[in-house]
C-alpha cells in the first residue's frame, strides 16, 4: 500500500512537514515519544501516521540495540558506534523521503508501520 503526502494533515500543517517532524524528533527523542504524539494526534493523514509509526519502531529498536551492544565486552562500543552511524543515515534518509512526500518503507519497521497506519 502506498500513502502519498496529500495536502494538509489534521494538525493544520502540510502532511510532508508533519511526517518530517516525526522522523526528525524520532531520532532526537529516542523514537517512541515523538512518534506516539504524532501517531495519535494525526487523524487524517495515513502518510503522517505511517512515518510516525516507522520512526517509533526504527529508532526505539536502534536505541535498545545500542544499549545492549554497550554491554558486550571488547566489541560492544564499536558495535554501538556503528549502530549509531547507521541510525543517523536512516534518520537523514527518512527525513528527506518524508519531506519529498515520498512513501519510503524500511524492511522491518516499514512493514509494521504499514499495518498500523
């Protein structure tokens, strides 16, 4: 299923801008906080709800993996650093795609987001 950024969201701003904010704040605020806010406040745009849910799933999972990796002896900090860099790349990609109004589905998180959008 493909959602498109179509006009204004129920929050009164263009849907692509709200989707961008949910991605931006998702990485900055540990994923779940901003995603939950945008997911439940948005009533009209499936595009915004998709990106909010994808942000929640992606950045919450990365946060947990980074914490878990830091516990590992020897390779933990290196793994955590690589996960952080990967997260930053995904973050930028999602912000660009959402701003362009393009539906972009990540492999794992996108499938979950699609079911719940």
